[in-house]
C-alpha cells in the first residue's frame, strides 16, 4: 500500500487526465478478484464489492492533483 501511495504522489496527474492512476488502481483491484471498469465519465472507475444480497453503499473518491495549488508544477503532489 505504501508503494502505491508513493508512486501516485511521485507521478501526479491533473484532474480528468488521470489515465495512469486509473490503470494502476484497476491493476491493483484485479488480483483479489474485484471487478472494475475504467473509462467511466473519462477517467473514472467503477468497482463492485459484493457479498450476498443486502443494502447497497456507494463510495466516491477523487484522485486528481489540483493544478491551482502549485504542487503539480513541482512534480510531487502531497
């Protein structure tokens, strides 16, 4: 997990341009058998965690580096 976080922070991508980030996330979801679909609304990902019938919970996370903070220009998104 630490290596993934460090990789994401060392290679920031602007919002709506997170192609490498999306590919990394999907590749990490594949080994444990979590089905994921990328390209949703551009660079979004939908993954389904399912265990029987029951209530549904939706989670949302953003993963783009904001360009207006000046952090993106340094090459490191904190």
